[in-house]
C-alpha cells in the first residue's frame, strides 16, 4: 500500500539518480485517495520519529491536501516529550492516508512510477537500474 510511511522511505532507484536529489518522490495525478483507519500506537509513532525525513513528509502530505503537520519537526531525541496530539497527527498522516491510484515522480530524472489499487510499480527497465 502506498501510505506516507512507505513513501517517506522510497527514492528513485534509477542509475542516473542519487540521494538526495532522487528523494522524495512527488505525488502527481492522484485520482483516488482513501482514509483507512489504523489503530493508534503512540509507542510505534515515537519510535519511528527518528526515521522520518520531516520536510519530505510535510511536502508529500501537502501534495495530498494535508497541511496538519507543523513546520518544525518534533525532537526525536526526546520522543517522550512529543505531545499525544502531535503523535496522533503524525499517525494519521503516516498510516491512514492511502494513495489508491496515481503516480509518484522522481524529482531528479522525472521517471513516473504508477500506483494502481494502492500498489506502486517501482520496476525499471534493465538499462535504467543502478548496479
């Protein structure tokens, strides 16, 4: 499923691309977006904070119409001090927003990865793969 928790970890695998310019993949032509309820687990969200690319998450959420995340990232070195309200917002953005149909596009090479029925096609032609 293409949830923002997954998308926040993906970068373009093309051999012409390299981090950080191949990240984050941008959402484009999103035709179907669903909200899927997921059980709130504050411990999981706190533990995941240090893995998030905050600015990329905010950008991607904004592309999908969600502007609830604050500009400033929470202090992942003090996860116990992050408010429950903010944890619930992060949980919603990461786990409950599901892109069913649309595209993710590399910001560097502009390769388009189709999303159909919430499954991204991240396959590249043999000559495009980084080795």
